[in-house]
């Protein structure tokens, strides 16, 4: 036997150990009293296609009659006699809290097709009946459930990976001039590799660059997230403060709070926020002197750009790019 | 005009050339405020600036600028030259001013720089 098969069988055994008889058994059992005749039982078995039935006397399990027993009764000519005269009372039962492995072993040992299930070891309190096919069905059910769980887990994993691929996160340190532009450059490359048209990528890159510079120049540090969604690119930039005192002023081109050092480096032209707003289809900024500044800028992708009246939705991407490259 | 032709026409000192024979220069832009360049410099431009700081490479990368020219004999920070090579951004130097270079370039480019 190959190792693979051995492993499969080990797995099935492990599963069988986990399944209790009570989970796999049939609870609705047709029983007969000891006063019934073999013919009564034969007619019932024929109708219901069972292959055996337990005999219960005032709540106590006292025997079991199978098709074999009925054939023997025919043979002996006692088919119309009450079964209590001839049935065997040496019963093999299985307690409901045992594993189905125990039942399977008993089937194997005695060659039975079914076993009465009792409430606990040594008891004659019948609670169900179990056949080998009950065990198999339950085993298949269990394997099926495991397969579904594994499949769901893999789906979640793949979805998560997909999300990761289209999500970028950057931690931005204050005064990190030398690393400035890294976030914008990485974002640009990622978007180009994901097939976003170049003019739209440039707009996103400008947004990223300006947002990044704002955090570097004016804040105590922060982060930036870029999400590529089916219909848009979302840039979220947030810092830890100190916040913008007058947002309305900050949005005016040319307004700046940058110091000489910043201006000598070519920054602080007072155009960062207006630049971001100009490049974004949707722009939202909030700032407080306690919590810092958070801005959200969205660039819509061609598929989501509303088409003008009379222009068919299937207008070529290049036309849309031109229309939206401001 | 290719970057190679631009370098020859203006007598630029190459610091890093990226694919000079096939990269095309379509227009020009002058600016020393990075945010202004970020806002207005058209893609494919040659950009004349005195900003030798490493951030001009980031701007060039973001705006798809074809060639950065440091004018007035400004020499780049060592980091700037290294970043240009790493990012594949063409970087040159010149002793002349932005105005002188633009006048020399006038009429040679396919289109005028839009505002």
C-alpha cells in the first residue's frame, strides 16, 4: 500500500474515532413486542425494507429479529408463532456514547448488519439502531463539511491576497526628506502594472507625492494608504498633528506656513493641497488641532467615469484619458 | 526630439542618461518650486531648475519628465545623482541659465509648453 493510501485511511480512522454512535444512528426505530409473530415482522420488514428489528418488552430491549431469523422460522415452520418462543436473547448492543469505530468492530466481529444502540453500557434502554451504511453516510457528511471548510478558508485566503495586492500602506516619518517621493513612485509602478492608464496614474502619483510631502514637512509623522478598487483609486493620508489651524486658507493656492528652510528646498509654495484637490475626482479633508489631519482623495477609473449624454459607454480608453487628464 | 539630440543641441553635461536615443522630449518647463512643477510640468518635458535636491528626481519620476537639467552650474547632491540612476531619470547639468537654454531650444520642439 502506498503511503498516500495509508494516510487516507489514517485520516478516515481519526474521523471515525471522533464520531459518536449517537450522531450516526437512526433514532426512529420500528420495534415489536415479544408477542409478535415472525410473520408480523416479515410483513413489516417487507414493507419498510428494513433488514432487522429490535424486540422491546415494556421498555426493555430483549432481542433482535433479522431477515435471517425469519427465513429460519419459515424453514422450521414456526413463522406464525410468537417470536418469544424461539428468538435468541443473547444480544450484542453498542452504547450511544461509544465511537462508531466500536460499532464498526462489532459488525466485523459478529457479521451483523445492524446493532441496537442503548443509552449506556450494560443498559437495555433502546435509543436507536445503527447500520454500517449509517456510519458511512455520516463519515461522508463529515468529510464533506471539512472540504467545505477548507474551501471557504482558501477562498478567504485568496480574497485576502487579492486585497493585499491592491492595497499599499506607507508609514511616513517627519523630516524624512530623503525618502520623499518613494510612496508616490511605488504607487505609480503598482498602478501601471495593474493596467491603470498612465494619465490617471500620474494624477494619483501627484496626490500621493503632495500628501506625502505634507506629512513630511508639516506633521509629526503619519501614514498613507492607497487602495486600488475596481472603479477607483482611493488615497487616504493621515498624520498625528499638529493639525491645520485654518483649512479654508490652507486650500488657497499660494498660502503657506512653510519656513525658510523648507522653501529653500523648493517646497512650501502653498500648492500642495490645491494640487491634490485638482487631481482628485473626489476630495475630502478634515483637520483638528487635537487629532491631526486626514485627507481622502479619489480618482475614478475609466469604467466608472460617467459618460456624457449621447456618448456610448464603450468609448475607447484613450479618449477618456484625454478628457480626464487635467 | 530625443534626449540625445537635446543634449547635443544645448551642449548639456550628462549626469545620468536613461535610454537617450529613444526617449522623446516634447516640451519644456522652467520652475524651482517643486509643488509648482508637480502641478504644471507636462509629461515628456525637459525641466530646467536650480533645485539640486534629491526630491527633484521624485518629481521627475511622478510627472514622467523626460530630462531634468540643473542650470546655472548647480551641481547635484551626490544623493540626487544616485537616485537619478536608480530611478532611471535622465539628469544633466549646464553652466547656462534657464532663459538662455529656452531661447536656444525655441522652435526645435514639436509643441509649445502648455501652462
